[in-house]
C-alpha cells in the first residue's frame, strides 16, 4: 500500500536527550557516570516515569533504596532540562521536507507527561505535527502494542500506510508486527536514503 503518513519518535531521532549531558557536570569520571546510570537511575526506572509515574514518587523510591546517592538522584528530575540537548539538525530538515511534501506527521513518544511541556516550549518544530501521543499522558509505553493501536484509532490511521521511525529497535519491531512500515533510525542521512528508496522523498 502507498505510504500516506509519517510517525516519528522524538528522543534520539529529532531531539538529543541524554542524561549524560547533566551528569558530566556532576560526576568527574565517565566510568562512574556509566555505573550510576546503569545501576541507580537506570533506563528501566526512567521508563516508569515515561509510563506515568510521578517524578516525586520515583525520586523518593530511588533515594530510599540508595540513600548514599540521594543528592545525585535528586538532580535527575530536579535538573532534567539540562539533559535536553539540541535538536538533531538533519532529522529536523527531513521533518520539514516531509511537511512541505504534504505528508501528515504524527509523534509517538515515550516521554513523561511532567517533562514533555519543557520540550514543547524549547523546540518550535513540534508545531509541524498533526498529532502527538505522549506515553506519560496515556499511561502506555512503547513497545506495547496498545500504544500503537491507540495512535491508529485516535487519528484514524492505517498501519500499512504509515512509516514509523524510532531509534529503539524493539519499538521498530513491534511496529512492524502491527503492519507499519518501520525504520530503525541510525542517522539522518540513512533515514533520508530509506525514504528516497520508498519514494517518500525525491532524490536530491
């Protein structure tokens, strides 16, 4: 079926979000940063906030479990905005090109409802989207099929006519199982090549 709609993940595709942007200011050694993010403020822990748990509850839980790191844990959400880097220029250029070509654009993001408004204010390209589904608002999270199904139902989309773009391979594989044409994002140049191969964008 012809491609009609493009669905973007945000973090790692359009936005450079990385806890290391903050913790490099707080922890002098890269190996120590790795240990802290792999052991204490882990990705799985952060995903629970992306699924709707409040920052205050999450911080308290970690501080009770690791009281010796209470201050560093507090900074994770207390200084969350410092984890937010710049937009990813090549990807944003592709987003604008797709918009100019007339494709409806949707966002499907694992992101906390508490912090997503900060990103909305910082990056004006979010105004290009026809609709955005935020995991923290819906209490659902990728790669759960339910959040993909909700996207389709809410905006009246057909999976087979959508391209889904995400830097997380598990999310990409889930989308493919549901019938999306999906791209595992690795770089803006490779993304553009794939969209050209699928005749979504013209070769420049």
